C-alpha cells in the first residue's frame, strides 16, 4: 500500500463530509450518493486507482462516515467534521 492508512482515512472522511454538505437537500433521500468524478480525482491524485482495494476501502469508509454525519444532522446534533480536522 503506497498511501498511509491515516491519509486514506482522512480522505474518506473529507469526501463524506463534502458529500453531506453539498447534498443537504438530497440528504433526506435515503442512501449513499456515491463518489463524484471529483472524488475519484482526489483519490487518483494521492495514488489510489479506481476499483483498487484501497479505493474500495475508502469508499466503504466514506459511505459509513456519510451515514453517521447525516444521521447526526437529522437528530439535531453536530454531524459535520470540524474545519481542518479531516485534511489530506
């Protein structure tokens, strides 16, 4: 694995946070929206190839983080990651 686990986790959380923030109107709809092309670009820039084991791991992590963020926001809690906490 060429990318550190810490960086992979930060990238997954950042993508989830971005998706939760940009899809606030769609957040009421159930389900994971999936990666956007810009998310695949972020993965590529750090050396993670599409459909590789690392990419699958990042997507699973991001999906879980997205669901946690959205459920916390629906419950009235602070669901979003604090600025600067999920940097890559």
